C-alpha cells in the first residue's frame, strides 16, 4: 500500500494533538511495511530553534525529512520521507499535482486543513481519511465550505476519522459517516511513583485550556508547587504567585510527566481527545480534567472529573480535589488505575487502527 499525508500547521512537540495523531498513524504504517510520503507546510518565518525542533520530532517518529524548501538543504535518511514546503497554507494546485505524481492508494489529511478537502474530493479516486480532531474543525468544515463542496465531499471516497466518541457523535450530527480511532498508538514509557510532594503540573496551557484556572489554584494553594510546561500566552511570571515555575519550549517534556504529582487539564474548550490526559495516566499520574468534550471519556473512572471553571465559579471543587478533600481524591490509590486506563486506550487505538486501515498494527 502506498500512502500520502498532508498537514499545513507547524508541529509543536507534545503541544498539538492533530499533527502528532497524523505522525502516529504514519509511523505505524511505515512499521507495517507500507510506502508513502508526508507533505508538511511550515511558516516561512519559523525561527531556527523551532525549525530544528520540527526536524527532531519528525525523525523521532521514524519519518525522516528528505527535502525542505525553506533551507534549500536535502536532509537524507533511509526510510519513508517527509517533504516540507515553506508556506503556511498549501494551495490546492500542488495538492492535485502532488497526488497525481505520487499516485497513493491512501490519502490522510486533517479537517482543519479545510481548503484542501474539496480538491481532494474532486481529484482523488482512491481511499482518503480525514482526521477530525476537534469540534472547531467541524464548525469550520460546515461554515467555510459551500453546500455543493460538502455534498461532493460526502459523495467521495474520503472517510472521516474521529479521535473520540464525542467527536464521532458531533460528526454524525453533520451527516458525515465517521470511524473511531483514538490517537493513542504510542504512549510514553511508565515512570516512578509520585512522592506526593511533586509539583502540580499543567502542559501546553493557554487561557483557552484553562491557564487562568491553574494560576488561580496556585494563588489559593501557596504551599503547593505548580509547574506550567510549554505554556502559551504566558502571564508575566513576575506578577504570578512565587510557587509557579514556568518551563519554556522544550523538545521532550517526558521528565515533567514523571516528576509531576498530579496533572491539571482544566480546559474551557471541548477537547477532541486530550493527549495530555493519556500521557499523564501512562506514567501513573492522576489527571484532573474538566467535564467538557472528550476529556471525561479519555480519563474514564481513573481520572478526577470536575466542572469547568468560569471566572471563580467552580474553583473550590478543584481546590478541594488538590487538597485531598474531594470524593475519590486519594491520588496514590488512583495511580494503578491510571496506568491500566492508559493501556486500555492504547489497546483500543491499535484495534481501531487495524479496523480503519485494514492492516495489522506493528508496535
């Protein structure tokens, strides 16, 4: 089988679920002995350190870069290539010509690359998979595309793939037939047990994902250490509580999962999966998650599910959970259940991979 994949957003390691889901699928197809290429568009003004981070993550997934227009340098390595181009949104013209040249059996794209979908539906006659990572992508899909383009998309061979039952149900409400594939093929290795004095940790925190809730909790619990890893839209560290540590961009934050006491995921948006939740549970760390989107589905009974905080409303329940006063908030007793839940998600993901793509998963 020959496959091609398209993506047009820059990959921030461990920060964006959509791109990592594509890479997980591609690396699994490579390990299964299939042939193909990924074309990835990057911003033309990308800083050097971020560009090298991009190369690092791509190669870590076993998908070495072969050409990069931005640096005019050939990065040659054995294996399936990833081609990058120096534009933010790849125009439909090169999509059609590239697919004609490559002639793949399978095409993989993301729903947020919404402008690529009509030419895919019109030009491609093979099997195509569109990864729908989030509800916002569905809204974009149905608001930006014309009714005629949506009708052609539904009538084409393209298939929707959702990262959770939550997204699959939303896609069904738009009359898209959608398969389920949890983006949990490659969990991180397990870590040591939490000592109980480890920092309360949040990953890739933005205000949309509950950064203000994290800062408010730190102010309410001055005796607890808090750590914010790869935070976006940083607040001024000098104006935040002294018990907050800011960790800047880094290639592999795996050690911060292992050092965490608990992991906060207080999102105010409807997450399509919640990769941070899965990765935290894989190392036995209890996630405290908002009751929104797919987060309760991913956390299951192993995590602690709390109402999303609006302003200061709902904050007390998060304070009680961190202080060990809430129901079921004994973190030590939940660690084993978290590891089991992470293994269940990975097992489901690999079974779904075989169902969707029709090939056996190779670890």
